[in-house]
C-alpha cells in the first residue's frame, strides 16, 4: 500500500496543511483534522465483499468494521455515509437487509447514517464512510508504543480462517454463530476504557493481521515487540480450520510481505504461523499499555465485561519476536 501512495507524496506536503494531524505520512487507521483547540475530526472509510451468507449480519459486520478505525484513533463516531456496490440481478430485499444491518449497528454506536452512494458491480460490496470527533489530547496512534508497555488485544483471532470455511461451506452452525457474534461486536467500550486511562498507543486488527498491524505499530514507534504464542486467544474453530488450510488469500499475502520483520520459534508449524497472518474482519483493538496502568486496565475491563488479553510486551529493537 505504501508503494501505491508514493505518487501522492509530492502533491500533499505536510507543511502545507498544518491542521492535518494524521494523513498519508503516517500508517494510521484514520485521517485526523484539527478543528479547534478542543476538537479534531477523525475520518475513515472501509468496505468489503460478503464474509457471511446472511445479508443482515453482513451489513452489521461491515458497519462495525468501518467504525472500528474511529475507535482505534480515540474518536467517537457520530455520522456516516453508506458506500455500496451490488449486482443488478440481486433481489432488492437482500440489498435492503444489508443496509438495515448496517443502519442498526450504526444506531447502536450512536451514529447517524445520513446518505451514501451505490453503484452496480458484479460482486457485492458494502461499508461506511465514517466521521468522529476526538479531543486532541486523547488521540491514540500507532506511533505511541514504548518499551516496557504491555500488549493487550480485545478480540480473539481466527476470523479470516473461519469465514473462509463458511465460504467453502465447511463451517458448522456453531462456529458460524461464534464468529458472527465477535465480528458484530463494536470496539466502543474498549476504546472508551483506554481513553479513560490515558492510553496513547493503539490500532485495530483487521486485514493486515495481528502481525501486520503489530509491525505497523512497532515500526511507527521505532520499537520491537515480544508476542507470546500461548497467550494469544483464538476462537474455538480457528486451529481446526487452519489445520486444513482454510486460509483466505490475504493470509499468504500478509506472510509474504511482513514475515521478514518477524522471528519465529522453530516449534511453530506453518499453519500456526499463518494464523498470525490471518486477515481479521472487524477484529479487536491492540493497545500498548504502560505497565503501571495494566492492572487497572484489566480490572476495569473485567468490571465492564470487556474482553481483554495480555499477549506480550513492547521491547527495544526492530523486530517482532514470537515466543
């Protein structure tokens, strides 16, 4: 993606836009524009092809995924636009269910969908353009991780390998229900908790996988990371589907691009490595939390019934090490 954006570097120079606090120059989850001393505008967009068969669930998952980038930056979303592409032969009631799923998930988040745009395409696609507000002092970015911070994630892994099993009609009903529940879950509570405790380092785990997004954070912060294999949570069917190589193509793309930045123990199998490169749709947030705040964060997360797992720590260096 960085190579694709290189031609834009000479067009939008950072010093020409002093109110653009986060833009093309940073590999962050959303753009941030300063409005005044107390507010910044956080803007993002995301859309993708169906990951589940049920159109309502697809719409809700796509909306939750789009809003996640706002939460990852420390923002509170308030407004969104639909962005969609649908085959003309698709029955209108299916399109209606996709849009209803997205609208009801947005409403749950306190977001108003005020319009949008739809085009015809051979393959369905749906998502949101989302806007949020944040306080300048509460912005979270990928560049704020420090050695000694704990690494905490708020959803388990294994969504990509499981949704691929769904596409191949190899997933059980229980496994489908489990992954849909996780993907439809908003990241608002996790973000609010992190903001309340002053957490500065964050990203969301989505298409570039745990290791891809961890590397973006490590690279932006000029640090290394230690991630402990046994501490990583997975949904119940992830390893089962991994063992039959039910991986989306993006897992192999992620491995090809990011593997050079990762040191693996010899004990990990190829399937286990691929699970760490598995693209996540509407995945959780990844926080770097100062150690003196970790116990408080985990206690507050437990009190608010917010899932959270410590999976490693930020370290000196320039590699991600799997332990």
